């Protein structure tokens, strides 16, 4: 089964990454690990 995952980059940065030493996040891999029973397709704004 396919699932679409949309990422709001602004909220991702300011909610999770701002002020952290790590700035890289592989969103596709993260979503695949969180949703193992789905074929993940990423989209962004």
C-alpha cells in the first residue's frame, strides 16, 4: 500500500532542528522506518 508523506520544511527546521548540532535528516528513511507496511512517497512545500 502506498502512502504520501508531506513535509513542511519550515516547521521541521524550527520545531526540530534549530539550535541542534545536527542539520541533516533523511526524511525518506525516517518515514520508511516509521511506516514499514507502506511504500513511502515524499512531497514537500
